[in-house]
């Protein structure tokens, strides 16, 4: 869906939230649970006096919520300074991730998945707090402006048209706005807080160039080939004879019973000249031939590969790889310098964010309550 392009998080789009009941606030109801003792004289059964304390254990601390099904019992999953992260928030962005990571929904696996998602939510919260401290908090007006730019970018008549498109896809409008807000916050943090801390030297760019050059290799080969034709009017019996004779030809060549030049002279229908002195790559020849060439052992004649031709004649290609090697296809440094700079910048920006998060988390009052 094209409208999603503006809110494509680095972590991937947040899945639609699972069905979640309203947040329970058991602590506010706790004092009422301790009152029954004043009414006990009307009760003649002593058993009732023993059961009352069991319903008033003080501060209600629910057991680990049963969230293996379609709903969960919400509670605080973590506190981050003055803010809290709810268990429901974990499943808002991880409704699909958790069952994919833990198909059997085993408790240990689910907890690990929840912790992984919670870590990302803690980082989001710390970033939000940092921007607020720096006077860069994202407002509803910022979100409105971003939505208006999206409307203009895709030449929609108005904001309602975008909303209709979003909701037609199955996403709620307030979820879309929340995701837009998070995207803006992430980009603001990277661009205005982290980016000024990143510097790149010429040596780093040249090191990156060398690493890329070592990785980007293109295989190439020099090949000898001959072709045996099967005319369109060939009978099934004659066709089988040609196939058998060509297979026998390959066997004779590999056994040294026949020279390559003699085979070309006696059987080739003009294919040999097409490959003479030619350097081939996987993209320069037909895919069926490339699959054979770049999997072949050098010097070994390969089994025939049947290929149709525009004239209606099928050709049995008999190939022998004479040389197989690879070379770098990287463009000159000056031509790719800007691309390299962007690559190095993104790598260092990610590293800077990780370092910032680790330091911010150590300095913050973070309490995990899962």
C-alpha cells in the first residue's frame, strides 16, 4: 500500500494490535475488599470468616497474564523514569512477531520474544523523553503537517481521501497517526540529535570501498561449444537417434577418443564460432546455458543442453568450460564516493544510536516488570 511509505519504520511496520481488553486498575478497588470483616456478625458460618482475607491480599499483583489466546490481561510491563510501558503495547507491535517466533507459544519462548519487543519500546520511550527535554517533542501539529505532505505527494484531493485509503486497507486512522508520529520522532532524533555527532574521514571511505570491492565479484568463463541440430520435421525415432549419438559424442570427448576440433568439424551447426574467443558471464548467455557453465568443472564436456531457435530448429549445445574466474566490477572510487559516504554514514548513525541507547538506559530508572 503506497500510503505506508511515509511511515516505514526501520524495524518494519507495526502489525495491527491484537484484541486487548481495557486496562484494569485493581489497586483503586483494593480498599473495598477489606470491608467485609465489619459485617461478619450476621454470618453464622465460621468458614466465611476464613475466606474473606483470601480476597484481600493487599496490593493486587496479578499472575503472569494469560496472553496465549486472542486477548491479554493488561498491566505494566516496564517503567522508564516517569513513564510506563504496558503489556498491551508489546502486543500492539508484536501481535504477529510473537507467534511467528514461538509457534508452540511455550512460556519461555514467549517471554524472550516479549522482552525483545519491550527493549525496543524502552528505547522509543527514552528517545521520546530525550526530545522532550531538548524542546523537540513531536506534536499533533507535526503529524498533521506530515499527513498533508503525504496528501500532496500522492495528489489526493484532501486528508479524508487518505483516511479512506488507510481504512480501506484495514488499518485504523488513529493507528496510522500513531505510527506517523513515531516515524517523525525517530527521524527527528536521528537527524537532529545523532547526525551532528557523526563524522566521516576520507580513510574510512576508502576502507569501505576496498571492502565493497572484495565482495562484489562477477564470475566469467571462456567456453568452447558446438551444436547439434534437430530440424522441426524430425521424426520421434530420428530425434531419439540424434539424442543418443550426441550423448555418445560427449562420452567420447571426455574419454579422449575424439578431439574437440574433429567433433566441431563433424557435428557442429555453427555454434562453435559464436563462442570462439568470447568471455561469457551469467547475464550474457541464456539462463539454461549459464546454469551449466558456472556449475561445470573446467575441462569437462557437459551433457547436451537443448535450446529452441527462432528458425524452428532445436539445438543441442555441447559445452566445455576452458577457464572459470571472477573479477571485481566495482566502479572507480570517485564515481561511487557519494554512495559510499551514505553507506558509512548510515552505519555510523546506527552505531551512534546503539551507543546512545546503552548509555541512556544505564542512566535512566528502568524497571522491567514482566
